[in-house]
C-alpha cells in the first residue's frame, strides 16, 4: 500500500512539473494592415542586464502599421516565479504561446527584430554587446538599413551616447533574417531607462519607416494608444534629471507599484520626449520626488512650456514633493500651474495629516504619511483666490526636523485647475508607506478626470 501511495505521489509530482513547464511565458500581439506588405516580428527580451527591450516592445505594440503585419512578443521566464501571475503587458488583444519559436512558426516573418540590453557598450569594452546592432541573413540592403537604425539610436541617445557599432553575422542557415538591437545599460543613473527605451524604439521605427510600414505622421516617440480607451488613464511618469527622491526611490518604483491597477497605462518619459510633443499621447503627467531645480533645468524652457501647454489644454498634472515645488509660482524656473508660494525644508520623518478630501480623494480624517524635505509654508499667493483648494493639513512635525519652519497646521496637499487641466500637489509622500496610498491613486484618477471608486 505504501509503495502505491509513493507511486501516485511521484506521478502527481511529474504532472505538476509538466504544468509548470507548459506555462505559456510568451505574450504576443499581431497588428495587420489592410494593405499587403512584409511581416516583421519584434521581440522584447529582459536579457543580460536591464529591461529596456521589454519596455520598448510594450510601447511599440501601440504603433499603427500602414502595410503588412507587425508582430510584437515579450519573452518571459520559462518557469514563471511562483509569486508572480501572468500579467498582460501588451494590452487586451494579446495572446499567449509556449515559446517564441511557436509564434514565429505561426506568423512566418520576413524579418525578426530582437530588443535587449548589455552591461556596457561594445565600442568601450569588447566583451560587452551594448550600443550595437547585429544583423544576419541574406536581406537586400541590409547594410543600409542597419546604418540608418544605428544613426537613429545614436541620435535618440543624445550627445553623450557611446558610439553605436554594426556587426554583420554570417548565419545563412537561420530560419528568419534577424536584427538584434542591444542598448547599453552603462551608467544607468545618468542614462536612464526612458532614454535607453527611446533608443530601442528609434531603431525599430527607422527600419519600419524604410519598409514603408509606418505612416508619414508616425514618430519614434509614439508610446501610447492615440485615443484614450474607456476606463483607462494614460500616465506619463517623469524620469529625467532630478527624478530620484531623497530616499533613493526611482520613478520605476512608482510605475511598478501601479502594475496591479490595469486602468493605468504607464510609460517613463524624459525631457527629449516632452520637448518633442510626447505628452499629447497622455492624460496625466506625474513628476515625483527629487530635486526640482534639476528637474526644471532638465526640462529646459521648451520642456517647461510643453508641460504648461499640456495642462492648459486639458491634461492632468500630479506633483509630489519636488514635483510640487516645480508646479508652484514663486520662481521663473517653476511652472506656475497653481498660484501658490512654497518654502523648502530639510526635515524627514513620519507626520500626521488631517484630510478633508472626500470629493477629490475619498479620504477623510487623520492619516500618517512620510515627509522628506518637501514644500512647507504653502500659501495661496492671493488668500481670496478660490481656484486653489486645500485638501489636507500637517498636524505634527517630522522627528528629524532640521529647519525652524513649522509644518503643523499648514497646508500639505492642494489641488486646482490650470486652464482646462487639473493639478494635484502633494508635499508629503502618500505614494508609499505609510500612505495613505488611496490618496495618491485617487489623485491620479482625479487629475485624469476619471471616476473615483466608490469604496
């Protein structure tokens, strides 16, 4: 009897292992134009270093094609982590397959484009593969196409970008002609994820444009669906200079924390994309903690003007800590989104907030929050101005207070309108522990003119 039980357990273990192995780790989506043309497969890999390839592919999936078919795939883990569920990264129309090869055999592409990253640039260290475009197969004009792709990636990276190289591989037996675009994650604090993702998009856009698969009006900086989908908020999260908070939180952290809310379609955005009109694809811009003077300098006059115009035309703006400084009206280098004056403080610690924001946030009463040197002494520039609404007050001081300026009984959170747009500003950090994070999530919804949850 014991042997029979052991045998049954062994069979169950084998079946369980097969279930894990058969999990479908590859998400893909197919866009087909009414006009016939080539089929191009774009595969985003989280390989060797950082995930720019995956980020780029999840944005390229929103591109329109003017002819042929565009197939976008995300390569996942062959054995997904037990604490993670399969979550869609390519939208509601995506499908799942057991392997990349399974999809390629189905669509039979004329060309495969692989997107990944390496730890450094090949032009700097031979063992690395970054800032390189590899090409294989007997495609006509392959050298010309690769040159244009490398030039596009180089331009998208800016003046300090490592030199991009071309490598032609002799792999005539490959099932499909393949181009591999490998960005470099060297110095990721300086060359942020938004920038490396932009390089990947620029190279792919260059090739598709050469193949006449992208409309004349299309841009490499297209990241989102052009039209807002019902129940969705297209959220741009600023990741340019000055965007890392004093506690070391990168905007990627905020983006990851929003993954459990399908209503938020997020993308990291940098100064170059803002300056080129990229905000037109979004409903809300979020600028979080960091250094407002560096944020302002990074955006430059053109970027600051683009943000103001975006909000004036109806876009939403949510600023946290440095993002609140940036939105104020007390400096020519600020955005003047709300007529408020603020001062700085170097205090850090937990504070108590008193909310009266049921209509805007569905939050009332006393709640703890993290304060980290945010704006203090917030005041309306005209006390009679009713365009600015105070939603929460500080009721305590941070434990580590290094400034004589007091927080107690001064405004902590305000909101208002600028033109047709909505502006929501936090001095404390309600987006992370101890919260209240509901205030942060509902601020994004309010700024995006979306209906707030009733609970």
